C-alpha cells in the first residue's frame, strides 16, 4: 500500500521529470476530482478526468488558475452525473 509520503515523493520526482513547478500542482484538488469521477461515473473516468484537466488547462493558458477552473468544472460534472446520462 502506498503511503502519503511515497505519493508525495513520486509526485515531486514526476514534476522534476516533466519540468513542472510542484508549487503549482494542487495534488489534493486533482485527487478530489479523481474521486468524484470514480465514484459518480466509473472508475476508469478518474485517470481520464485528471488527464483532460491538464490538457484543458494547457489549452487555456496553463497555470494554477486554469487547472483550478478545469478541476472545478470536471468535479461539478462528475457530481451531477447520473445513470440516466448518455452511455
């Protein structure tokens, strides 16, 4: 089982590898969106949602504000998703 310290170390190493400023990564926010997508939609929606958040943020100027806005939209959509939705 992964500990919080292991997760933090891995994210820090990944940020270095991807040349991302760790201070601009809202780890808890992304985990919250992943949780919402996994529980409200389906488990495979979690990694796809977090990838698409990053992609959308890059398309809209990047930075912490773009990620926060994309995260909010993704979380809102996931929390309102129901069985009656398409698919």
